[in-house]
């Protein structure tokens, strides 16, 4: 866990909690882990933007996990969907993708179905679950992009 590289995409409260917890843990436990951030875009990301972000992030250290925000309502942008669609075809850049969702509860089931059809590794809509799923995926053998490419 302490040497993992997590890419964080979007800007939800859940992602902000994750970033703050990472910063505190890094100070307290002298972790060597890396976070790469891509703020919430104003519109859906193009394939080229997703590829460029992943290539840059992987140049520092291979990305072990992507935590991406589903987005805001039906109007977009939906960064998680952009990453799932692009990385589903790019085995060289692939890493497990966990989607955070801060939308109203009545949309959760539809969002879950959508993201799991696209290959998401997890769905999170609360802080406790965020840390539980992240820890679980980073501890699994083969959770790195190499392990994903073989699945």
C-alpha cells in the first residue's frame, strides 16, 4: 500500500476526503505512495485527454488504481465514463477503476449498472466504503495494470 500510485479524477467530496487522508497518512507514516490528480473537467474528456493523462501518470510510476468521479447528473461531465470507455480498449494503460458517485440515491442503481457494464472494479457513494474498497484493491495480487491486462 505504501508505494502505490493512485490516480484521482474529478472533484467530489469523496475524492477530497481521500486526498486529505493520503496527505495525513504520508506525513504520519512516511508513505512513499503517489497521487496523480486530474481535476473535474468542464466537459467530457476526449480519448486523447484520457490517454495523455494516463501516459503522464504512468511515467512517474505505474498507476495501480484509478478513482474517478461519476460526474454530476445527466448533464455531465462524466470523467469516470470517459476513463472506463478509453481504458477498456487500452491494455497498456489499464488499471482498476473505482467510481465515486455523489448523485442522489435514486440514481445509484442505474449508475452502478452502467459503470459495471463498462468494466469498473468498484462503486462508492460514502467515505467508509471509499477507504475499504481502495485498500482491498491495492492489496490484491494483480491489481496493477499488468494484472488487469491479463484478465
